[in-house]
C-alpha cells in the first residue's frame, strides 16, 4: 500500500513540474523579454503605435487559433487516450519555436512575431492536455491540493528563471557574453531548454487512465466535439447565474490578461528604461501568489463575488493610474498593484464559478469556462493595438480597457447569490 501511495505522489509531482517547466516561457518570453526586444531590436525602425499594433494582433491571432481548436483537440485526446502524445507535440512546437528566437536577426520583426506565435500556440495548446491529465494523477478529493501544487511550482519556477533571464539581459558580461542582445538571445534559448527538460518527468512517470478506444474517424471525432460543445452551451442557457457570470468573466478577464500581455510594451512606448520594466515583472511574479491567499480569505470572510468586485475596481484604478505614469517608480507601483489583484481575481473567479454550477456536471462546465478564458484573450490586445493606432497614443489606447472592466463589473453585480439560484 505504501508503495502505491509513493508512486502516486511521484506521478503528481511529475505532473506539477510541467507547470514549473512552461511558466518560464510566460514570464521570460511573453511578459518580460520579448516585448522589450521586439521594440528595441527586431522592430526598432517601426513607429511605436505600429509595434503595439503588431504585438497585440499576434497575441490575439495565436489565442484565436487555439480557441477554435481547443474543443476538438480535447475530444480527440479523450477518445484516443493520447493526451501525453498530444502534449508532447505542442510542447515541442513551443520549445523549438522559442529556441529559434535566438537566431533571428536585427530588424526581422515579421519573422520574430511568426516564431512567437508558433511558440504561444504550443504553450496554449499544451495546456489543454496538461490540465486534462489532472484526473489521471489524482482522485477528486486531492484535486485541489495537486492543482495548487502545480500553480505553486509554476510561480516559483517562472520567477526563478526570470531572475536568471534578467541577469543575462542586464549583465551579459557576468556570463562572458558580448552584449545585452546576445544575453537576451541566450535567455530565449535557455527558456526552450528549461521547458523541454523539466517536461520529461511528466512523460516518464504520469500514466494515463485506460480508455475504451473507438475506431472513430477524425471527422467523426470532430463532429462529436461539436455536439458536446452545443450540449454544454444549451445547459448554460438554462442556468441564469452561470450565464451571467460567464458573460461578466469574459469581459473582466480579458482586461486582466491584456494588462499582463501589454504592460511591458506600454511602458516601452512611454520611453521608460527597459531594465526597470523587466525588473518590475519580478514584483508582479512574487506578489501574485500571496495576494491570491489574501483574496481567498476575503472570499471566505465575506464572499467571493465581493472579492472579485474589489479586484475589478482595483484594475480600473490601475488603468487610470497607468495613463498618468511617467517614471520607472510609477511602473514599480503598477507592477505591485497588478500582482496584488491578478492573483486574487483569478483565484476567486474559479471558486465563485464552482458555487454556481451543478456539481454533477462540473467537468463540462469548467471546460467551457477555460475555453472562454482563452477566447477572451483574443480581443483585449487587439483593442488596445487598434485604439492606440487610431488615436495616435498608447495612453489613450489603454483607456479602452475601462470598457471591459466596467461591463464585467456591472454584469457581475446582476449574478444572483448562489443560494438564490
């Protein structure tokens, strides 16, 4: 019996270490180094508004591709029993595309954005199968603990690797490198290596549950996925509280994700020092986790809905404050504020949604919830990019996010209390 338990926890740690592995891509590439390097190296000859425009559209297009594919990829994985194989395919796509960033030359912004889009698709697509493997490494009573283990390792691994990346980009001479550009490229290459190496435990030790494999053709699998999606959508329409919450979530989580993606590029467009912007990301990374615990207490002491509304109000103030930002010190405060509310609003959104849905259909409803979160990530960056381009100001472009947060907050206030549903 003890051997079985030990083996079970080995699988759970192996599964959780994939979060440690791929979080380096988010912190180093998506949030910190790529936006800075795009503006200062790959697209240095483009006007600021055009850089923001192309960066926002690239993120949106990659998210759209995965949003369209997600339900079909999930259906194929569930019915074929090949989650690990599909995860490996997307992980390799992401890692190889990330590694290729180290070899893209100056002013080659189109090629850099194409490689980033492939890497981002690999990251987002891999997470579909990574999340679904939770049921293969834990039973329902342990879902929360095992899932939290993954989140915790992700915050820690992503933050620690970001420290290394920052040192490579700010002090390349410490590592015997010629200049900062070389340091950044080495950081991109190491991100890919980190992602691939720390994914290995999952592929070695995690065992998929046996499934009754059918001989369905690919068109048949895709058709079944479409029917499942329609079925869930019909059930959501029958639960007013769930439908209202998902609509509110769509708007405010779009604003949250957009700020994460566009923050460094926005600071760059205002002429703030690149070194200060990258360092500020560390503040966000190490503030988000304890903030989630704080908001968890708020949700328990009062209620999750109130905590989410506090978070939305916090983001409204962040957007307004960001439009007045002038110095690196202001950006540090912005980073701290984003970290404070980011961890809290994400944690309480998931727990509040759990109180609204039918328990016996939790898996299907959460699948729709996760797909909607990816779908929301399409519009925010595109809105900011287009608004900045049309208005000729990155500051004015950022104000469009107020629409997302205000709409999300107003709709959330209409959601009935769980006991009234």
